């Protein structure tokens, strides 16, 4: 009775085990089937196998291999099946099929003999696995490795692989960067090629397997440092995890960055520190000087008449002069001093560690001497002189802005004195500078509002006192201060852009007045106009004068242009060309204030001049000072010997006139004749003389 129960239990357990096996077999990612030996009919197939061939597990059982997979496929695998059945061998092979998406599909087929308890082969198990993902991954890896190999060969950047710090492979570019052959590098320790200062950092990146980009320094053969950028990565090559470093030579980049930093802090022409960098340097020096109670000296340097170099020889030659001056400044300063170019022809010098003004004077003398040395430019010898203003810390200010402002103010005072000069700042200069600033702002409005007027001073023969000319003299009818002579404003105007339009206004107004007087016969004589230095140096000045003459319908003979000795010294060929052009327009040329400048006598024979005007400082001394009389007489005789007309300014009494007449002077001008007069006053004066003459 117990036996049937046990049999039933065993049957139930067997069914459960079979169900579990089928459940397992249906869910594994493998195609499974069992074929019997004799006719190769299917005894079992899991769901995945049956579905692959468009069937169900139930419908596939009992069918032959050919019926399930097709005659062609069955014939292809028959040799493999024979090996399993006849030789009891396990067979494994791969096949490439076309997948549903049209792409290749790789399968791995394993055929295993089914052996009974007596060791007889009863059939064959078929296990089919889809290995497409693996093969595609392997292909991708091979492609990646091939690309890496090509990249290593083609790239100019160095590449090194290492395992635990030992070099396993390098490309040719790295060999060239370091100066070693591939054989010399492989097997060496990576840190052997790293600069001592960088070994801790590089070692840390290696130990921690950091994925990072950073700058470092390697050592080339012979110990030469090589600035590089390292890109550290971990890679799998041939199934092995390795560390890879891309080595990028950044010497050119660092040089470019250094160049950019240099340009940001230095003047590109002279190589000196520029304005912004000097201000930072000055601020730091002041902080240090406050802590250590040191004295500083700030020198503001401007090159006198530098504009004439640019105007006459061009900016290229002007740049060469600036470079030469910069080199001389740098050469004569102490190690503790600093020099910068502020822009244009302006330089600043900071003197550190001063013990008194005596230290400043030593440097000043050296600066004045070296800057004044002639400079060769365009085959010519040019002499440029500096005007230097000095402000001391803490005496003249305790901030950078104040010191620069005060040094600049002192420089303008030195420039006003003319020539090679220096001036220490004084509080009075600041007051003067402020007053000049006010005047400069008022000058612009004055020209717009028509506050400028011309006064005229007659020029007569010393014998019969016949009117031979009139000099136009500028005046400012100030709304608050009344009538101002040029002494009150012309120096300020000459340092401002206003001087050019103001000078042009004077020229045009004098031409208009000449036409009026000639038309009315009030004074049919030339009107003399004083030229400003800036005006005379303007490009196209001759053409400007021609246009004025045409616009007001005045012939050139009705105007006389007066220039100073200094204006003739700037650039003899250029001056000669300008004066020749003016003479061709019919204008006459006079040298004003002769005897106070430094004219080379040879210039008088080379330039197209018409008149010399003896400066009033000599005329004033006639009859009182033997030297003044001798100089005046010599100038008159020299002018006559050169065929030039000669005039005298500032004549005040009859005795002076008689001396000038005796020496051969052609014209006299001054209070003895008449003071400068307005147009109405001049016309009344001229009319009165005409009536007296009748």
C-alpha cells in the first residue's frame, strides 16, 4: 500500500523538477535544444530556440534539424554534428548571420554529446549564444586602439603610457621633445624626467590616478627644463589598465603670455615701464617709504620742441629719437631708480632713498647732460633738450596723484623759462597753474564770443616819419578784467589747442583790415602779423595763407609775417621751404626781436628774409649803455650789408631815433611814434598826420 503512494510522490517530484528546469531553460539568454542521434529529430527545445525559428517549444519537438533550420543550414553544420555523434567531441564555432535590422549578427554555437549511463552517444545538445555585443565591443576596441596608434604617430604632442610609473610605450613626438630614443625611454621611471620642483605634484597625480590637466616642468636630455602641460588619463589597452599622459610643449604659449604681460606693463616703443604700471609702482614705493620714513623724488621730463622732429622728419625718426633718449635715461639712473614713459615725449623718473636735494641735483645734472647730447636722425644731427619738474615726497605731497600733478606743474614752469631747465615745485606754482587753467577755459569762450581784437602800432621812417607799416598786436577784451595784453594769456594759449584757431583768426583779421585801409586810403601800407610757433609748423601753412588771401581778396604784398629766431632754428630746410612759399605769394618776411635768440649768422644768408627788427631791449639802452648801442649799431650795419631792411622796436625818445637814423636804420616803432591803438584810434592818428603833412 505504501509503494503506490511513494511512486506517486516520486512522480510528482519529477514533474516539479522538470517544470523548474523548463522555467530555467526558457529564461536563460541561450538557445537550447536536444537532438537524438539516429534521425536528428528534436527531443527538446527551450522557448528562445523555438521562437528563433518561428515555432513553439511544443511544435518543434519531433522535427528534424533540416525541418527546423532549413536544408542549407543543416548541410552546413552536418560535419560538426558528425564529430559530436561519432567522435564524442564537443564542438564550438561561430557564425555570422544577418540580423533583423540588416546588420551582422554573431552567434556562438556549442554542440555537446548526450551520453547515456553506458557511455553511448544518444544525441547532441545544441547551445547557441548571441555574442553580437561582444564582437561589436571588440571591434570598437580594436578601432579605438588603431585610432590611438595613428594619433600617437601623427600628433605633435608627446604621449606616454606607464604602468605604476614605469614607461611602457611612447610616441615619436615625446622622444623628440625629451631628446631620447624610444628604447631609452621604455622601462624608465616617469619621475626621472620630471624637474625636482614638480616631482611631488606629479607623484601625487600618479598615486591618486587623477584625471586632470595641469602645467609642469620636465627635463630634456642634458637637464634643460621643458615647460609642458600634462593631461593625465586612465585607459584600458589590450585589456590592461594603464596611465596615459599627453605631453604638450607650452614654451611658445608661455613666451606669448609673458610678451602680453610685458606689453601690458611696458611702453612698446621704448621698453620702459608704461603709465599704468608706473602708477602701481609709485603707489607701492610710497607705501614702503611711509613705513620706512624714506624720501622720494618724482621727476617729470618733457622734451622741448620735440614736435618739430615729428613734423619735419616724420614720426619714424621721431620714434628713433625717443628710443635714444629712453636708453640714455635708463643708463644714467641708479639701480634703485625707475623710469617710465608717460606718453608722447613725456617721461617720469622716481628717485628712491634720497638724503636731500643734493642727491636729486646729482641725478638732474646727469639727465640734463645725456638728453642734450645730439641725436642722429635721418642723416641729421638733432639736439633735444629737456624741461624737468621735480616734486619731493613727503615735502610736496603724500599721494601719487598729487606728486605727479606737482611735478608736472614744475615741469611747465621749467619749460616756460626755456631751454635746458629744471624746477622744484613750489606752492605758488600750484596757484599759478590754477589761474592758468581758468584762463585756458575762458580763452575758448573768448574766441567764440568775439572778445579778441587787434590793436595796431605804426612803423615810420626815422627821417621824415613817413608811415611805412603797422604791426597787428593781439588784445583780449576780457569781460571782467578789461583789455588784456598778450603777456596775460598768450603763454597759456600756446600750450593749448586753441593757439592754432586763434593764430588763424589773427592772420585773417589783419588781412581784412589791410583791405579796408587800402580801399579807404587810410593806410596803404603792409600790416605785420606775428606768427606763432605752432602755426608756422603746421603742415600746409603756406596753402592756408594762400586761401586766406584769396578769400579776402588781398595781395600778399599787403601783409608782412614776423617770426622769431627760435622758429628759424628748428629745421633749416623745412623753414627755407616754407619761407620761399610765402615769398612766392608776395608776402615779406621779418625776423622779430632779433638779437635775443641764437640764430646762426649763416642762416641769414640762406633764408629768404626781408627785414630784421632789433629787439627793444637793445634799443632801450641806446645812449645809456655802450654795449647796447654797439650791438644795435652792429645789427643795423650787418642787416644793411646783407641787403635787408632793418627796423627798431621800443623807440621812446628823439635821441634814440637820431642814433638809429645815423646808423642807417630804415624803420622805427615805439611809444615815441605811437602806442598800440584800436582801429578807430589808428585811423584818427593816421588822419591827423595826413592833415599835418598837408
